[in-house]
C-alpha cells in the first residue's frame, strides 16, 4: 500500500472513525482501524461488531493495499500532522507515515483479521435532511431506559411514511414523539428500532454536517450515508444492527380528547418550575393547580426538611379546574 494524502483529509477521516472502537481482551482487533488504499481514495473503517463506520478520503493512490493499526495511537498522532501532503506506505504490517519534517512507523496487524462490516446490498434509499434529523434525534435519544427485560423500548423507534418521519422514545414513564415532515419516494411505511448507542453515534458523527442523509434498510440492519462533495461517491457510511421485536403501540396511551387546555409562556413557566424543584423532596414532585376562572396556574412544592414553595403564572385556560402532580425532571425535560 502506498498513497499520498493531505494531512487535513487524514485528520478528518481519523476523527470520524475513532468515534467507534472497543477495548476487548477477547477481540483485540476491534481496537484497530482498517486502512485500505483504493482508486482515488484512502478508506478507513472501524467497528465494535454492533456498529461500524467507513470514511473515504480523497488521495493519490500509487499502490493499492491494506493494513490494520491501533486506533488509540493513530488518533493521538493526527493532532501533530501538518495540513500538507503525507506519504503513507504499508508493508509487512508496518505503517510508515512521512512528511517533509518527520517520519513515523506504527506497528500494525494482519488486516485479514479485521471483522467484515455489512455492506449495502440494495439500491433503494430515502433522503432525509441531516440537520433536521440530527436535531430531532438529539432531543429524544437519551430517553429510552435501556432495560434488558424490555429490549423493544431500549431504543428509538423510527417510522418512515411517504410524507413524514416519526421518532419515538419512552422509558415507560415518559413518551416522546417527534415528527419531521418530508417528501419521500417510498410507497409504504418502513419502521424499525434503532439502538440507543447507535442513535448517540449518529448524532456525534453527523450532527455538524449539512445536506442530505441517505438511509438504506434491511430487516436487521440500517446504513446511513453522506456523499463526497467533489465526487458522486460515499464519504461517510455508518451502519448498525437493529433491535428485534415489535415496538409497543404507543398511540393507544395518548388521549384522543382533553378536559383542560392551558397556554402559557414557556420560559416563565420553566423558571418557576426549576425554583419549585428545589423544594420537591426525594420524590421530585411538583403540583400544578389549574384555575380557569382566575386564568392562572399555581405551582407548588414542599419538603419536610426544606420548606415549601408557591407561585403562579397567568395563562389562557379552557376546560375544567384541575390539580395534577408531576416529576419535575420529566416535565422540565419535555417542555425544554
């Protein structure tokens, strides 16, 4: 293997693939990055067996080949690389990196031992705006409980419809549903459960990107891809296993009718809710008393050890008078 690549391109590639690795005593190969030189590209891949990521960086390939090197030392070295061209050569499981001012040799391992990352085996895909998707996912990815006894709610449920995308998450106490409206080329609904860890990785990898994300599906795998700006070729490709099972019919727990409706200033309510939380005690309970005649919402909390808090805000209220208690952490998270 022998290639010439800009230091800036290599840094970008390593920064992305280094987000996925695992310290495994039984499978030390997972602590490595697979580097492959192919026509016009240097391809870097890493995996933890559940998820995998591949990055294609533009380069000048003089000789095709591949090598595996420890990701820990490689990711630490890149901060010292210049933006100018670097010469990379792999031979006898040794990676040589040279520039005008330094020469580095990294001991590698047999690339044939690196796990196979599942490849896309279909042509159909769905385009989704990257910014909108990552914003929505970031709002709910930390909600699932991760309960081993309930694996079907330990991830984020995604439902692709011809005109919208729904993202749903629950920990059995809270339920979040986020809808993104978009036009797709699918003729029927596609749904799956994305592992929580994969959701976190997607935000980390694509959260600052612009443009479109391509989604590819199989019954137990998902691929998310961005294209290279200069060539019609993949640039970043992330893949993850999906959670097996049926997601609960969450829509059944959402009331179809409501007895009381309140409209108020969000920031004002959150400020008083946070103050009330200081007196909520060990159970985190905050009480709301909704009074339609006075058009106000009273906010109360009390603690045997600390004291009590009372306040109110004005609002537009329709319906019946109501007293209801919430866990202030759940309520604050939802409104925020």
